[in-house]
């Protein structure tokens, strides 16, 4: 993990379609309930978009 201020420029230069999700209330590894729920929702939404594109 790197600080957001270092990761953001790298992310911005990636040429692919992407989406950044900042997990609120989560630590380094999102095992806290609030962060975990947000991560699960973001992953499921991503998978639905991929499935819709097939």
C-alpha cells in the first residue's frame, strides 16, 4: 500500500477504463465491517458491468 498522494498520479496515467473506490472506515486491509461491505459492493458492481459487456 502506498499513500493516496503517490498512488493517484500512477492511477491517472493508466490508459485503461478504471474506477477508483475509496473505502470509508477501513484500515490497510478492509476487515472492518463498513470497509468490507463497501469493497464487496464495488467488486460486485464491477463484475456486473463486465458481465453486461459480454
